[in-house]
């Protein structure tokens, strides 16, 4: 099932607003089949706390003007390191570059389809949507078999 057109429009507007404040690595993911709480996640990077907050303000202002949307919930604004805006169907994450790398949200959502933002924002603002984040291993590629054998468990239990 495809994303509702309104959700895609909201993501596109958020991307434009983020690019206006020089956000980088702008990405969006269709998570409606995997998460269930939202249709899409949007993530972008700011290099300073001030820039993170400017990106957040720009997105909030644009979505209010274009769609009459206000966030249901806002987290992290005072620190300016990782701000979450919950608009219901769309959840926006704006992260400081160091936090983006450390928390690697893109890795969590890498199995979800990327929402195409080409033609919406510049290639420089997009980052590379076709590459998996460093260290990424999909569930299909991972060896999910237990690594502890029965003997090691018995030894720990004193048997």
C-alpha cells in the first residue's frame, strides 16, 4: 500500500524547509508497514545546536503555513542536539552531526523504503540515499543464531 499523497507532500515540504536552513543528509523513510505509529520518518542533520534549532523552526513554520499542522509533541528543543517533532503521520528528527552518527537512526530504518526526495532538494542536501550506512547489516544478512552453547550456560549455572 502506498503512502497517502498528503504524507508525501508533508515530507517534501519538510525537506524544502530543512534545505532552506542548510540541513544536510536529508532523508525520509516510508515506515507505515513496519512501525505502525506513523507513515513516515524524516531525518536531517545540522552542524551546530543553533542550526538544528533553525531547521526545526523552519519546518514547523512551513508545515503550519502550508498544511495547518502543529506538532503533537516536541522533544529535545532546549539542548538543540536532537529534536523530535511528532506531527502524527510524520515524525521529524533533526540531529546534530555527532548525534546523527552516534545514534545511526538511518540504520534502524534502512530496510524501510526511502521516500524519493530527488527533484525536491539538491543532491548536496540529500546525501547518498542509495548507500547503506557504515556497518549496516540487514536482518536477512545477519546471522541471528545464538552464540552461546548449552555447555557455557550450564557452567554459569554451576552444573
